[in-house]
């Protein structure tokens, strides 16, 4: 697993998530550990290295 730190698109707090580098491109929804809002997370890996990361708010 790969720990990645980023800013929540809702509350702007720095949070971390564990990412699985065995799947090269993925998109899923996970709640912010601070404000509990849903974040669409899209990490991209190449040869077990994180090469792209996007964390977007989900308009509700």
C-alpha cells in the first residue's frame, strides 16, 4: 500500500489515504476523515510509482 497526503477539496485540511499500486488506474469515492464529505479519488500508477492523483468534490 502507498500512503498519499493531499488537501480535502471541501475543508482544505491535509489528509492521507492508502492507495493500492497493484491497480494502475482507478477511480472510487472515499469520505474525508475530517469533514466526512465524499471525495472522488483517482490515482494512477506506473511500475508501482504514483504518477497522477486527483481528488475532486462530489457536488451534492
